[in-house]
């Protein structure tokens, strides 16, 4: 079992839809959970991060972590065509020698 | 502007011809790394460097070399490229290894024929 699993997609939704992107993980030591967004022909950029369980909201984006289920989600409300990108979850155990472990990414297309 | 710069952006080469992909960051970051991104496999770390003259293997280091002689530069070297190294390569930097935010370059699309 891979450490981080992400729905492969692709995902296509109409403008204004609520989007749910999900990742599961197997390493219970992960404490930091991130979402990176990657536009076509660009490198990934950090979108949001959370520590441990709970929710974090930033505008139309909400990141949710359920450590008991080893499941994280990114919700996008009122999706826009500009949200069309590949979304990668990433996780870290924290500490001086930890590193980012990425999911495979899911490509989202928001249709006008 | 804070950035990670990779060159070239696109490269087509032949099997066995040595090549170097350059990476430079202007943020005074200690930690730098190289990833390759392949469909269905996601981002996989090739090599990383925690500081000048300190480098170590990532998850898929076979066929690659790196060096870190200066803090800002972290070139990726393919001594004898093979077709299975055809991929999209990203250089990234961050303040430290455990930093949550990695800053990525624009990517280098490498094709080995």
C-alpha cells in the first residue's frame, strides 16, 4: 500500500459546483497536511496546509483532516474556470528529518 | 522576485548523451531537491540537498547525479540518459527539509530518444 493515495481523476465540473478532492494515507505519523495546486506547464504551488485534525478555511477553499480515518479533503465552493488545475495532496511527519510525501494528483476542469 | 529557475524548459536528446539541467534559487534556501513527475506516478523525489556539499538520494536516484557547490545552485546531471528518463523534472527549494512550503521551478520537459 502506498503511503498516500489520491483519486486519479480527471474530474470535470460545471462552474459554480462544489468540488471535493480527497486523499487517504497509511502512515499514522503524518501530522502536517498540505494541498498544492499545479497549473498547466507550471510547477506546483502551496495552496493550504493544516496541522493535525480539523478544518481550515481560506476563501472558497476548505481543507479538512480526519486523522482517525487517515483521510483528508479539499473542498472548493463556487468553483471557477480559474480553479482548473492539478491538485496534489502532500503530507509530512514534521521534524528536522522529515520530507514531503505527495499524492499522484488529480486534474480538475471547471467548465464555464 | 523570489523564484526557482530551471533551464532548459524543454530538451530532446539521444540515448547516452550526457546532459545537465540547471537549477538556481534566489531565496537563500538551505534545502533543495529534484523531482520527476510522470503520469500515474505523481511526483517522486530523485535527490535532495540539505546544504552546500550535503546531498543524498531520494526515492528514485538511479541514473542521476547532483552537486551542491553553492547554496543557490543545484544541477541535475544525467551521465547516460535512457528513454525511461523521459519525464517532467522539477527543482524545488525550501527553507529547511521539514518546511511545509516547497517552491518549485517551472519544470523541464525532457525527452530521450
